[in-house]
C-alpha cells in the first residue's frame, strides 16, 4: 500500500492522516512548493543548544517533507537552504551549513533515489566550497534520469542577483543577435533565470513567524499562494505540510482575473 511507511509511524501522526493524504491526492496538488525554512537558530536556543544543532534537526525535516511531498504527487520542492546573504553569519556556522548538503545526501540519497527523487540546485555554485558543490553535483548526476519529485536546493541563491544576471545575459544575446529585442516577454525572461524549466511555485511556505520573502524567487512568486506559520522549521512536520496543502486547495486562485 502506498502509505505503508506512514502506517508504521502512527504514534506521531494523527489518526485521520492517511484519509487526508488520499483526499489531497483527489484534488489539484500544488505542482511546485517553495519553502523558506526558518527558525533553526531559535529552535536550538530554546533548548540551550548551539545554533548548528537547529540546522542539523532541520536537515532531518527536509528528508521527511521531501518523502511526503513526493508521495502526494508534488512535482518540485524548492528549499531555501543558504542565501547569498547568509555568508555574513559566523564562520563556524557557515562552515557547518556548507557541510550539511554532504551529510544530507550521504545519509539520505539512497532512500531518495529509491523514491525516484531528482536532485537539482539553483544558486551561485562558484562561491561554494568545492566539497559542497561536489556532493550536490554527484547527487544531481546520479538522479538526473529520475522522474519523481525534483528536490531543488537553493544554495547561495539570491533573487535580485539572479534577475540582474538574467538582464545581463539578455543584453548580450540581443547585442549578438541571438535574441531580438521585440521577442522579449515574460516567458523568454523566465528562461534566463536559474529556475528555467521549472514551473513557478504554486505554494510558498515560510516557517518561524517571519512574514517576508528575504530575496527568494521574487519573479517566480508573482502569483504564488503564501502560507506562513509560527512553527520553527525543526518542528515542521508532515501534519503541517498537509495543513498547508489543504488550505491551498481551498483557496481560489484568480491570476488577476475575476
Ligand atoms: C534559517 O534559520 C535557516 C537556514 C539559513 C539554513 C537552512 C538549512 C537547513 C534547514 C538545513 C537543511 C539543509 C540541507 C542542505 C539539507 P535561521 O538559522 O535563520 O534561524 P533563526 O532565524 O531562528 O536564527
């Protein structure tokens, strides 16, 4: 049965959870979910633990949310794992965050591969330590033919920089004649962004009570439904994802129409 693994973990999962999963799958599921995973530091502080303990716990949440999103039929999950502004954090924290992709993929890639998940990345790879990018690159190439959920890590990602880079590339291509100026439209512009090939997110989730975008997918989120929660990312559970999707399914999206 599709949800066997969840049956075994009933202790932490409400009794009507499986029924709710089934009913979610009967209605349009958000094709692309983007998440700003916030609150790791506060989670750790509340427990008198070092901030990195919150990041580590947050990493485990990434695994369970990925598995559930895939089972629900979500096609892409973009996770804001490190922003271009996060380099301002203490070096020890940055170093730790840069080791997390290796730990995450080293631990969970076999499971994610067997679940048909495809790993991708957006962000500036040039500034990433080579050990970090190597781990992501290896996972991307190992999973490139998988046809399940795209697990898209935003690593060293910043949306304004992405937009400026797109503009620069468009200028170069128009000057060289590859692109004619009057052909530039929203679709063409989107193809110059790092998210080329991915549909725009249908649902954005941000945890920890912060209600802002923090330079995340500014172009791509134009018509996205937002779902904010006070829950800190390490406490984010399958139940919360289900709640967010249920609420999404009860909203009316008009895309500027009536
Ligand atoms: C924001 O919380 C979180 C981050 C900057 C890092 C997100 C990383 C993870 C969730 C780990 C998973 C990563 C991978 C690659 C699997 P914060 O530190 O700003 O929290 P605070 O606002 O409470 O201080």
